[in-house]
């Protein structure tokens, strides 16, 4: 049996970070469905699980690898965003955070200096805010 599975998996993609995420996400959705009976959760969970198996047995390895890279890129972006928000929260007594009105660059200014002129280091726009 084990040998048969091994034979079957030759030349197929197998599992990766994205598949781990998909299988856990679908499991969580199905468990929440059992608790809440919201049919949408079951549909989405089954679709994610189906996609996970499709990827595992796929023979198009380069395409699957590319998907996995994209998954890690998105994951990193989300993680960076959250760690930025955490820093912002931790330093909320020391700094004010503003966005440049021109280029949306996030800017940090020390608190308690009254009204100050802020110049964006990225695009050079100047604006006045309370610090
Ligand atoms: Zn700017």
C-alpha cells in the first residue's frame, strides 16, 4: 500500500506551505460550520480542501511552486503590516503617526511639540500637524 502511494506520487507536486495553510483553513471552516451551521462556511471549506488536494496531486510543478511563492509573499506582507501596527501601538505615547497626504508614506513624529511642520522624506511634501 505504502509503495503504491509512493508510486502514485512520483512526478506530482506533493505538499508545501500553501497546502498546509489550505488544509488548516478548510478544517477550521468546517469545524466552525459544525458549531454555527452556516452553509457558506462548509462550501468554502470544501472548496479549499479540494484545491489543496488538486495542488497535491498536480503534475504542473512549476505552476504550483509559483503559487506557493505568491502565498509566502502575501503572508510576509500581512505579517509586516501587523508588526508595523504593533510597533505603532507600543509607541503610541511617544509618537504620532501620520500619512503623507501626497504619497501615503507613513511618518512618525514625536509627541508633545505643539504644531509642527512635517516634511515627507520620500516626496518632500510639507504639511502642518499637531504633534
Ligand atoms: Zn510623501
